[in-house]
C-alpha cells in the first residue's frame, strides 16, 4: 500500500480537538466495526480533528491463547480495515489512528497502528516494539517486534501535528516516549488492550490500574506532551477454555502536558472522550521546566545495555 505524502502543517494548531474511543467487543468483527464507525462519525460531528481507536479494535483480543488458525485473522497494511478507515478519514476530513493485526510476509506478523490523514492513503504506520508474553497475553507467539529503524520510534507527520504513536506494552517504557519526544512528537498516543484476571484480588487490581495511569502521566510530564490512552472495556472469555478470560479495565484517558486529567472514561462503559487540547503549553512548559536542556546525555551511554553488571 502506498504511503501518502504527509500533509505537513504550516504551523502546529494552538488548540486541537481530539477524541479517544473506548469500546467493548460486540460479539462479531462486523458488529464491532460497525460500532467503531458509529463512534468515529459522532466524534467527527462533534468537531474532533483527531480520532484515536484502541489496540486491535476490529476483533476480540485473540492473544489469550496460542492457536495457529488465528493467524488467518491477519491482513496486509492495505487490507479491509485500512481501506475502511482511510475512506472514513477522507469522507469526514479527519485524522484517524487505527490498529490492525498485520500480515507483512509469510511468517512475519505485526501489531500495527495505522494513520490516515484526510485521505484514503496511509499517512504512516507504527509496528509495536515491545511484545509481552504473559498468561493471557501470548503476543510473542503472534507478533514480530517492530524494526528499530523502519519506522522505529518515529512520529507520523499529519496535518494536525506529529503523532508519537506507541502501542500498549510500549507504554511502560520511558525510553520509547522520550525517543518520540526527541524526534519532535507533539502528542503521545497509546492504543491499548489491558485488563484484569477475573479471579485477581481487588486491591491488586487497583494497584495495577493506578500504575498504568501513573506511568503514562509520567511520560506526559517528563516530555511536556499530551497523552491519549485508549483502552478496551468489557469481559472477553478465552475461547480455548485455558484461561479465565480478561476483564478489560477501560479507564481510557487524555491528559495534558503536566499529567493532569483532561478526560477519563469509566471502567466498563463504551465512551468517546472529546477534549480540546491547548498545544501551546508544550513550548511554555519547556521554557520553565527545561528537562531537555539539562539532560546529561554524555552520562547516559549505559541506557542501551540490557543490565549494568
């Protein structure tokens, strides 16, 4: 699929209206995508210039167990999901951040964010770099990590700014957020699918949720960038019966450049968050809190090591 020439803005808009769509799996891919389209249209009608969807939004979260047949769910960059999202972006005159299970080649599959900018052509894409392998999240079986330099931690240039898109497990790594910021990202966007084991204790659930929100708000603060985090909600059983299923914890949120909540969704309801972000705050904050100026980059060489023995 051809990647469109980016629509480089003459200047970053001072204010940007963004939408984050939190959904539950609707029982079938067709019903789920129809729900997605309905939410995108409503967001655009409400004035959203940028609409962000959750990780692997077109289907159930299929990584709860390992099954060779599930590779049949994958599609190329120019597959049906991208074609439909691109058509919507062109029709509505908005930027859409979507997510697909990408079939890149035989035996090479990715968890890929796709971006469309007022056009049916792909404005850019990001392949998830950090791949988890935990009970109920067997992603290493399905996904190859993204390539460090193609496109790696590189923002996608759009008509509403440079989008620093990272995916789910990426959100726990401050290095990824910082590299996006150093490459000129104007926002950090985290499509996500995360939840609880239904038999887990409530106090541990709360600690995990608070940690998830706090680390991302920390990325906003450390880089003076707004963060858009879109998670799915609802319970999804494990069709194989091997696991207890996942209660996705929702709580999608948008925060400002100092980590302040601008909007936050509920734990269990489908919602669209709509926020008008003051994009000029980044420049203001970087003058008064000059983290970028005071970084001791000459002392950071060991950060590229696995461990300091």
